[in-house]
C-alpha cells in the first residue's frame, strides 16, 4: 500500500502516484520545436473530436 498523508481537511493524497506523475512529466519534457508542434496538433485534434462527440445523440444507437 502506498504511503498516504491525511491533511486536516481529510482529503487523502497518494504521494507515490503524485511522484510517478511528476517523473513522467520530467521524462516527457522537450525543447524540440517539432515534437512540441506535433503534440499541440494532436491535442487540437483530440479536442475537436471530443467536442464533435459531445453533440452526438447517444440514445439513438
């Protein structure tokens, strides 16, 4: 079981997961302009698809 710290407001914080996510952020960091451009384009396309799907009537399938 990962260590869990219990703050005063009784919200559990999973420190191990936060450390893992922070490590991935460092690993994925880049200064490569082409990689940044490609990631941004992928995100724009993802948002477009998500917004298109939001308008679909899911009860008609």
